[in-house]
């Protein structure tokens, strides 16, 4: 006789080799909500809006967003199929280990973890920029938008997010559910303001045909500048692997995790495009907006809506970005917990500790601290844009490499791979091929110099303009690769089975869970 849905989830987790230690209390909507919140169209779309505008102009918003959306949906489809087969918090590195072996899992796991840390840094640093912009409008004599000030706000936001995550997965799930409506209704409110309040709007010809090149590269390099402008949309579409990482806490995970990945991308693509176009149509002074850098959206709001309305819509943005950062630490801490559970992270005993609420609280604290250090170099500069672009590049490349490796391995296995409940059928071939090629393309693109001052062999080269994404990612490859060759390959054998069915039941009994009839491990 078949047990309850929760028993089915637990038996599937047992088959993957793990006990049900995390609390399985999230529904399918909450699983979708966490990925949708981390994508956060009111975060990535707006915090990098100035970058998109200076690297290509309005056409980046008009064409770049839908182009990137299509390819991201393809990547998401490839990931969703694998998430259905292996619904575990380990997510990507677990998939890679099972399909390709320990070495694939090792590199996937470290790229995923580094990408998770960098994306948390990018989200909360962007949130700090917008929060500081709002504070400047509310208390102009106290807040002045200096780099030191923004970094201080950044530290406070990260600390709050760590504390919130430590309390309970139920609290996080509730706030994520609220966040979905905050984002959707918030976008509609902001778009409504931008449509009806300004006295002047840009023409369709401007939005769909005008280019801007403030990169420093000459006009003959406009094609390259337009490609760099794609970072705005590509960075926004990150973090949807959260649906996989939260699958051990989701009911009906085999289907819910897959649907969470795809649903979060599609809904974000639609509402994000509406938002990007609305902001672009509302530009009043192009020179002032492009010159505002990280405060470009604040400039648009002030000039098109006036001070009072600008404060209100900035508050909506700050709220959404706050939710986004909270969810990012949730996802990253689960990934770190799972990777540590298989002993891949130094100090793994520490990062697998659970509190009374069954939350990996030490992992949440570690993510917050590491994210702070990731963006801390901005403290020493006069302009945080370069550091922010580098952090977002690291996050985008690191995460997408981790996304692509399991898709490539599934493609390599062909029809011999046994799919889960949610699958692509024969379409996996072209979907997997296109997804992998797109990731190769953006990984090369976003380590390239973003200004002439960042090209080492030019006379005007300065380290202030250098895109250190290539150093960070190259250093990661050397460190993680060297570690693998010298040591890890001798002891890291991929996911570890935590015990026999009886031992798994004993682990779960510590948390008051009733034992279920476990299927034998076959993953």
C-alpha cells in the first residue's frame, strides 16, 4: 500500500542516500517562489540598468532582454529534467557526480558554491546601492552615497539576512510567498507610475533603435559593447537552481522542483521585460541617466515621477531586493550544507550543523561573511561600478558553468539515462546542445575587458578598470583543480550514502519524524 506523499518524498531521498534531516514543509508554490525571488526582476534588472544603458543603450533593453530570456529558458529546461530525477539539496554537484563521476561533481560543486557566494554579494550590494539611494532622498543631510556608506549598508543587510535565515524555513517560505506578490504587484505599480505620471516619454524609435556606447571603446567596437550589455539580463536570470537546492524541504519534489525552475524563469522573463521597457520609455535626460552609474534608475524615477513618487517606487524596489538577498542566502546555505555533508568543504562538520529549527545555521553565517568579503574591495574605490560588474560577472559565469556541466553529462549519456517524473523526451538533444553552447559563449564574453582601461597591453591600462572576473575564475580553476590533483581525488568519491535504511530512520527519529519504508539505494 502506498504511503503518504511525504513518505514518497522521504523514500526517494533515502534512495539517493540521505536521511530526511531538513524539514519538508514547503509546497510547490513556495519552491517556485524562492527561485523567482532570487531571480528578482526588481533587483538584477534595475541594479545593472545603468550598465545596460551605457553598454548598448535602449536597444539592450528592447532586444537584449528577450534574446537572453529565450536561451535561459533553454538552460532551465535542461536543468529541470535533471532536478526531477535527483531532488536533493546537493543539486548540481550531486547530478554531475551521479552522471559523470566524482571529478565532475567536485568541479561542479565548487563553481556552484562560488557562484552562490558571488550572487549573494551581487544581490545585497545592489540592494545596498538602492537602499542608500532611498536613504539619500529621505535624509539628504545624513546620507551622501559614498562608497564607505554603501559598504556599511551592505554589511547591515547581509547581517539581517543571516539572522532571518537562522530562525526557520517556515519563516523563509512565508516571506518568499509574500515576495512573489510583492514583485508582481510592485512591477505593475511601478510600470503604472512610469506610464501615466511623466509628461514626456521617449519614442518607439528611441527605445527600439537608439544605441549608446559609453564604454570607452570606439564606434567600430559597438558590436562588442552590445554583447557586453547582455550581462544585465544574463545576471538577472541567475539563482533559479534554488528550486533544486530546496527540494529536500519541498513536498512532491520530483515535479515541484522542475516546475519551480521553469516557472520562475518564464514569469521573470515576461514581467522583467515589461519593467525594462517602462523604465527606458520614461528616461527624461539621457546624459544625466547614463552619468548616474549605479543610481541610473533613481535618476529616471526622480526626473519622470518627482520626489514623492520616486521615494515610493524606490521603497518597492528595496523591499523586493531585500527579499531577494534573504532567499539567496537560503539557497546558498543549503548547497553548502549538502556539499559539506559529502565532506567536500573544509570544516564540513561545522557547516552541516542544524539548529532546533533544522536550519544549517553555520552555513548561513558563512555565506553572509564570504559574500561580504567578495564585494568589500568596493570600499577602497571611488566608484563601485567596476567592482560590481566584476562580482556580477563572477556570479554569472560560476553559476552557469555549474548549470551546464550536468546538462552536458546528461546529453553525453543519451537515451541510456533514465529520466524522472518530469522530462523532455527526445527534445533533450537539441535543448542540451543549445544550452551548453550558450554557456560557453557567455563564459568567454563576461571575462573580457569592459573598458579600454582594463586592457593590460594598452597605454591607458589601470587596475581600477580591470575585469578581475578572469582572475577570480582562473584562480578558482587553479586552486580547485590543484586541490583535486594533489589531494581530493584520493578521498572525494562523490555523494556519500549516510547509512542503511535503519540508520537513516535513526537519524530522522532525532527530529521526531516517523520512520518510513525505504527503498534500497539505487541512485
